[in-house]
């Protein structure tokens, strides 16, 4: 059982830092797919971000003054997986998102004391990927590595608008990049995931996932089309073997880099990262698998964007204290 191993669903979200969140489609290796089998996975992720950071420093005055920005976001992904063989899987992920963003500054201004909300939702950016186990599953049962590669298509709305309350009256404007359902760019998805079984009940896991977006920015909105990443590592323990229950504890780092792997890095972006401790559990049998994890943030860092550096600016971003991730899979 490797509860921590999963096929990732990029991009990721920690509130204002990046616009689209990945629910994460978790696949237990306790019942690996056989050639010709299918699997359907429904993944949910929720976050509530309201704590502002500039660099590593929290801007506690934002809450004291009630000027914090609040993102309440829900992400639901559906992934269909086809096993071409025991070692090669193909995946299609269709994400959906709904977000509510509450603020003062975007409307009448922080000094007004008047808070209003904007919303956006719908289909996100579709993803297609392939995953391949590097070693024979029969002869390398103690450890293995799963490599993945795919692409992200700009199917989500990246020019979503809503009504803003401005001093001059109501205005229809683009909602903030953090709640846009899509980012407007084609992207490449890279995954590397592995596990090592120390005993029948204890297994270590690690994951590296990266989304590369070559497009620099959406000209109409000025929003950047940034890369994003996720790193995870931890240990699973098969607590109740007869019931198929595994508990896990690990670390998680996710965020947006200041510079993309290729393509320009201008446009309005909020780079940064969150480092969290991630407890979780998995229940699995032959056909069903349910995984729940709650990453709890320990470190949050809103780093400087490339356009901010020459201007001597260092913006802020709102982060969540924790997120809720849940995933259910059915194989047939």
C-alpha cells in the first residue's frame, strides 16, 4: 500500500499565489491496474486563504484592520485512466472550479470599509498525460518509480469577469488571476513519483511535479501565465491490514516560481510557496480507494516577481492555513 503516491493534477493553489488549484488524483498501488482496466477518480480540494505575507513576514495588520483579501475556492477534478499495460497508463483529467473572492481594495478601497465579493467558476484547463512504471512490477516490488508526461490545454476561461463596486459606479472587470478558471496557456506537465517499502506495513514515498507554461502573459488582462510545482515526501503505515486502512505523514511544498523554465516571466504574478506538514489516510480494497489529507501550512513565503525587482517593490499575497484534499477512485 502506498497511500502517498498519486498522479498529480496541476496547477496548484494556495490562495492568491496562483490562480488554479489541483485536487490531486491519488492512486493506491495496493491494487495496480491490469492491462485493459479503467479507473475513474474524483478529487476535491478546498482552501480558504486570508492571511497575508510579504516575503516570510506576515502582515498581521491586514486582519486587525479588516482589509485582508479572502479567497474561498473549491476544485473538483474527474480523471479517467486507461491501463494500456500494467506499466503504462493514460489519463484524461477534466477539472472544474468555483471561487469567491472578498476584498475592499478592489472595490471602494481599503479606507471605505466596504467589502464586496466577486466570483468565477466553470471548467478549468483540461489535462492529458501518460505514466510509466520504470521497473517490472513483479520483480521490483519493494521499490519503483513512476514517470509521467503530459500537456495542459487552455480550455478554462482566463478572461472571466464580474461586477465591481467602484467609486464611479458598478463596473464589469476581469476578476483577479487567483480565481480565473484557466490561465490561457498550453502547458507541459512533468511527474516523477516513487516509493520504497521498508516492511510489509511501512513505505516511504516521494513526488515531484512541475507544470511548465511557455506563454508569458495574457495581453488583454496583463496576467502572467506562470509555471507551478509540487513536491511531496513522507511515510505510509498500514495500520489495519485486514481493513485496508493506511495512515500517512509527510511534507508538502507547492507554489509558483519567480521565473518560468522557458518563455518570458513578465505580467502580473504573485510568486511564492507554502511548506506544509501533511497527515492523511487511505481506505482501499480491490475496486475502491478513498484518500483524505489535510496539509497544514508551516511556512509561507510570497517572493518577489521579476517585474517587481527593478521597481524595488515586494508585493503580498494571501495564503491558507490548511487545505482539504479528498479523492475517491473506482477501477473496473
